[in-house]
C-alpha cells in the first residue's frame, strides 16, 4: 500500500480544483494506492507526512505559484523542511491562456518540491495529439476537453504507478508494462 | 529607423521557420523598421551587431534550445559577448505538444539573451481567447490556426514597437496607444 | 530625467533590504535619475506608475518569491496589469546558501515582470573574480563582502543607465561607454 | 545492487570533469552501488539503459547546457525516449561566477531529464555554511574548496542513497537515517 496526497489551491474560478479532481481520479487507477484530495484550506502538516507521493497544483498567477499556496508552504517550511526528503512528487497548473505561463508555474512548483528534497517527475506520454503533461499537467482555463481531463488523470496515474513501483515494491506497476496507450503522437 | 533580426533554427519539419516568417510579418507592421529573416545557417555575427532588436526562435528539443542553435551562440560568444548589451529581444518556439516544453524553451532562450545583457520581454496581449505570447510565442507543431499565426505576428509587432519607442525615439509607437485590440480575454 | 523604484520584501533578517539599499546606491551613480527605495509595506500602486525602471527584490524562500511579495503583486494585478508594459526592470534576491536558489528566485521575479510586459535584463559585468549579477544580483545571506555589495550597486547602476539611454534619451549613458571596469574576469 | 552513471561534458578547462569525479566519489559512499564515470565522448546509449541512477553535468554555457552535451541527448532522443522513464537523476554544473547561471544550467538539465520521464532531485543538506546543492551541485570555476568538493560528493552520495532505497530495496539507506551531519546551517 502507498499514500498519495493531491494538494491544490484554487482561486474563485475553481479550475485548479477541477484539475485536482481528475488527478485524484487518475491516482485511483492503481489498486492499493490511497488518495487524499485536499485544498490548502483543508490540508495539514500531518497530510504531508502521511503521503508517499504528492501532486501539487496551483493556479498560474503572474507566471508562478499563487501567493496563497506559497504561503501555505512558506509557513510550514520551518517544521517540515528536512523531513520530506525522498517523497515522489509532480505538479499541475491552470493558466488563462496557452502560452500564459502554466509551464512556468509547474516549474516553480517543481523548484519548491526539489527544495524539500522530493523526487519530481513529468509524464512522457502523449494523451492526445499535441497534448502531453511532460513537466506537469497544464490547462488553459478549465479542463473541458477529453484531452485536458486525460492529461490530469495520466499525471495522477503516473504518480500512483511510481508509488507502487518504488514505495510499495510492485515492479509490475511500471508504466513501461502498462496496458494503456502511451504513444499517441502529435499529428 | 531601427533594425530587427528574426533569427531561427528550424528542424527538418520547418515549424520554427514558419513561426519566424509570421514574426517577421509582424515586425513589418511598424513603419520605418527594417527586418532581416535569417536561419542559423545564414546569419552571421555582423547581423547581430546590425540589429537593434532580436527575435530568437528554436524548436523545442527536450524542453530546451536545439543543439544547433545553442552551438551557433556558444561559438560566437567569445567575439560578441559584452558587445550586445542593451539590445531588445524576445523569443519563440514550437514544441510537439501543449504542455510539451515550449515555454521552457522560450525561457532557456530568454536566459541566453539575458546572459548577453539584452532586455527581454513577452507580450501581455491575448491574441484570441486562451492564446497569448506572455513569455514568447509558442506553438504545438506548425502555426496553423489564425490564433497561432497571430501570436507570432504580435510578438514581432511588439518588438518593432519597442524598437520604435526606445531606439528610434518614437513614443507614439507605444502599444498602449495602439489601435488594434490588445484585450481579447479568455472565455 | 527618469524615475527608478527599488522595491523589496525583506524577511526579519533584513538581508534583502540591505541588498536593496546597495541597489539604490548604484542607481544614484547616474545623474538625473530619481530613486525611491520602498518595501512591500510602503510601496503603492502609484509608485509603479511613477517608475520608468524597477528593481524588484525578494528573499529566496523555497527557491522562489516570498509569499508576501507575491501577494503584493497578485493583489495589484487586476488594476495595474496591462498598464506597466515597456518599463525596464531587473531583480535581486538573497538565499541561505550558494546553490540555494537565489538564481531561481530571480528567475521567478523575471517571469513575473515579463508577465506585466516589462523589459527585463541582467548585467554582463564581473564585479570581482567569480562574481557577476548575470541574471540579477544574488547573495548568500547578507551582502557583506565588497564583491557582494558591488553586485547590488552594479545592478542599480545598470538600471539607471538603461533608463538614461532609453527613457531620458541620453545615449552617452550606455555602459559600453562607461569609465568603470566592466571586465574583471574569473581567475 | 544498483547502477549509477555519472555523465559529464567538460570544456577544455575540465572543471565539470573534476566535479564529476567528486560526484562519483560520493556515489562510492554507499556499499553495493556500481558507478561508471563517463564523458559525452565515452558514454553510449547502453550506459543509459544500464543505469538506475544518473548524475548529469555540463559546464554552464550562456546560462544553459553546453551545445555538445545537448547534441549528445538530442541525437539519442529518438532511440531512448520513452525507454528511460522512472530512472533517478540529478544534475551539476560549473559556471564562471556565482550569479553566473549554474543554477539555470542545472535547471535546464533538470528539464531535459524530466522530459525523459526521470525522477529528479536536489539535496537539502548544507555541506558547509552558506553552501548547498539544493537543486544540483554548483561551482564557480573549479571545485577547489572543501565545501565545493563536498557539494559534489554529497550529490553523488544522495543519488546512491536513493538508488539503494528505491531500486535495491534498502530502506536503511535513507538519508534521514544517515550518520553524517546533514544540518550545517548558514551562519
């Protein structure tokens, strides 16, 4: 068994929350992985300790992490820093536009997670032509299309797979052995 | 008068070249700005010195600059480094997918240009709902849709505008005074 | 004449504030440039409008912008976004260690400034052997050594020079014509 | 048992090679981990397949990856891409100066490794006051001081520890159980 926390900060539009729900849905695709879906208002330090894997999401605000999510981590850093080393982690973000900074926000989240000593990854798979969560799952606005939803699910699935392989000791969960199509290429 | 160089490296698919052509088209939207459109095989050091403004493009290769474009700069750096300070610059890149690293590649190009002391910018405008070259113009594959083409043109236009305002001394060219619609918002 | 705002968020240690003071000192090296040195508690939206050039500093918190500085911008973005295009800007940050993320924090600040349409730059000069504010001025802890102080001053000086050249129309202020030594190389 | 590849590109100064040697030395601190130390001229695709963990180093050239190291990966990407998912990886780089882009180069290497689906990490430990490989090991010039050498060794040690914990199934190798001092803080 292993534990996954999907932690998100969602502005009043709720786009990042919707991404988080699809990420959590993807996590559930691997048997034996427990998932908690929590916003920054709900999550507590103990949830970080509980988790083997973490998917961290923020709206893209000015090309970076929302100040609320940043505050959540800044204020917890004195207690938890040095205690989270080695957890597996990934990121997701919704921006106002393609080209609008969602990759930058995922990168800022990646930097934050690396600061805590976590092992951070993206997903190589194309989930549709010209759509891939290479460095985290990204959306422009709300995840509406099947491809956008699948980008989020695939990120969660991959997180659950790495937790199964590396934490729960199930090498058969490796995505290279996966039954689903990982290779939809751009047209 | 001012001078703009649109410099691109295009893989065999030619997507970045097509972006470059639209960028150059956008530059032409400002009277009195001369433009040169050159690939890394054509451009020479003298073109860098000639330019007041530079739009630099590369295919997104593994989330970064193509080695051919990087080589072009690495090999010229001994001669030109310290001589290009203060030029105005921006970036563009085509990746295989949305979420596939085009923002990361633009960022890597931005870092390179800042290394040379240039002043680097993105474009605040939305060119269509959910499309904006905030940190450089980005495409997934070839620029085909009107929005993708306009993203490239707008980047070139903005570069020409800044060259007009700051190099040629034409404050009336400032985009805040522009007649075109800068405010198409995401739906 | 031109106007420069040095805006900083300083944690209780005050390291970023000290960097900001040296940056402001550097700005004063160019005659005819007015400077305001303000913290996030002091600065108001009108200071942004007033400024032609902006030096923006934050402590490096978890490899990024402090939540307080991020909040300052996030909350002002609805009013000021689209109104600050074309201002000249640069960044500075103090982290707990070399290798501790000060370049990442400057990059996050750069991304934020590009989001607002500003033209962002670093400084090519070496201010001492193995010390250069290539992508913004960086320190580990407090700026104590002459080199660390000079890194901050040079950043401010360069900002004032670009404001003189591009805003006040004084081409003679270009750093390539500068009397000071720009070329101290790493040993 | 697990396998670690230390792969580096070293310019004619050889600074990155020296870093690589210290990284490899650090890897050897964990019993049962095999290490290969190879330059881009020596390493082959089979070395990538062989490795469970990878430390990737490049000189900082213009704030990014050297074109030679980028070429090595760009040219291998067609064969190896999609085959390296889940490997554990970290980065190191030597720049000409503090503030000169070594963190940016490590970030560019991180982006490349994430593109291949690897799990990338930094090291939380301070190895001396004001010295830490938070996002990869960084040097200005050659690693000469004890702190600079230890930064490289600690990175290699951490890579070997994660390989022991996650690949070889040795939870006792986790750094939180380590006997060495992980907590030297900045003064």
